[in-house]
């Protein structure tokens, strides 16, 4: 087991830029859409205009993350990653948001029942 881990660490070490770029490309979409949605919802609830600014800022930051990911792993590989894994990333993002939403509602109901 230790030998396999050492091989994996060596492989990742040699290809760190590719792994880092692929990771940045993968988190780009959830970061941008979730951040924008969160702050837009917060802005509509609190009526604070600064929340709109933060939402747009996070969305723009997600594009910077994408550009840096493309820079690290190269244009060709980035296009393949986006083409192949786009729907997986969207599905996982929606799944995580649904789980967070359900947990938040359950906790809110428990707090309401205690009072």
C-alpha cells in the first residue's frame, strides 16, 4: 500500500500543473454559479446592494479561476475536460445544493419545534 501511495505521489508531483489546472477548471462552474446565486438571494432578503457586488465579484473571480486552470493544463486538455466532465460537474453541484437545502430546512424545523 505504501508503495502505491509513493507511486501516486510521484505521478502527481510530476504532473502537478495538469492536476491543479484540472481541479481549477472543475471548481470554476460551482464557484461562479453558487457564489452568484447565494449573494443574489442574500441581497433580495436583506435589501443590501453590496451583496449584488459580491455576487458579481465571485462570478468574475470564477472566470479568473477558469483562465488560470486553462493556463496550467493547456487549452487542448482544458477543452477535453470541459467537454467530457461538464454534465458531471453540473450534476454534482445541483446534488450538493439540494443536500444543503434539505439539511438547512430540517435544521430550521428542529429549531422551530424547540421554541
